């Protein structure tokens, strides 16, 4: 896509620009409006190529996102026209919290790197541009390709993943995300995580019960020992005199005979 301005005034001298939130805010439309036009234009072409009614990628959507979205933009200066640039492709990523299931229907909760939009201009496809863009993203993000989730991939993107990364048999999720079997190799299912979280609590509870039982048994044993071996002194019996209130009560209740 040709744009009638030199993006070199705003971008570093590199064919692929990594535009995160801080960079995009620095390149705000008031001062750097050509950047917004380039992003919005490519986002519109991407939506059209995918048959979408609304664009997935725009400057405003990137700035307003809350899932760490980053845009990789491939471009070059037009060799034949001054103050003109050519935008080759875009790749938008983000980090989303997802519930995913593997081939055995086990559920996993994770926050992977997600491919949210990927497009190379129609006139510049089949030249290795898409692969270069994707590889640049993988290196910058430090993520193995098999640990990536893809949002609503097109058939051409699935073919791309098979061609360059030998990833086959995509696992479609109910949310229309796609992952591949190796994605789950180093993850624990949700039920196993829940069990692991509950186990320490259960062990602590069992330990408290055991300690309480030991204390109760020790008290009972001490009481029995005191009774058998005279460990505690018996109360001193006092015989009430006949003229005392207790003596008169004993006489009434027990026929003038002391029960002691």
C-alpha cells in the first residue's frame, strides 16, 4: 500500500517497526498523523481481505487496548517516488486470558501470546514478507511458535503455519481461537491445578486435627495417672457437728446418722 509521505521521519531505520503502546502514544496523530493513516489504511485492507465488516486494527483500537497489544508494521521507502512509502504488511499481537481444551477435552487456563491480525498486501505476497514479519515478531516476543494462539485464522494463515512451522491438525476452540497439540505440553489442566491448590490446605488441617488429638490423649492419660498413683490430693472430709446447720440437715435426711 502506497502512502504519500515518508514514514522514515517517524520510524527508526528498520524494515519492521515494533509499535507498542508507549511508541504509539509518542507517535500521536496530532504530530504524526501519517502513522495513523498508514495503520488505519492497512487495517481496512486486512478486514476487506478477510471479509470482515469492521477493521480489527486501527490506531485508536491499539491505544485503547488493555491486553498488551503490539503492532509489527513492515514498510519501505518507495524507490521511485520521493516522500512516498510502501506499507508491506502488519501483524498485531496481544496477551489474552483463555480457557482452552486439548484433544482429550481437558481444560487449561493460560494467557498466551495471541495472533489477532495478520496481513500482507496483495501485491507483495508470496515473496517471503509474511515469514520475515512473523519471524521478527517471534524473536522480539521470545515465544516459541507452538505456544501461540491464533484468533479466527483464515485458511491461508493455517496453510502458512503448516508450510513454515510444520504445524498441522489445528485444535479449534469454542471461542474461534486455534492452537496446536504441542501448545499443551508444558501446561497443567485446571482440575489438577485445583487439586494442587487444595492439597496444602488439607494437609495443614489434618496436622491440626492430629495435634489436637495428641493433646487430648495426653490430658486423659495424666488424669488417669493422678487417680491411680495419687498424683492429686483428695479433698479432706469434714464431719459436721450435730448442732451445725449441716449436722441438723444430715439428721433430718438420714435418720440422725452421719453417712460419712
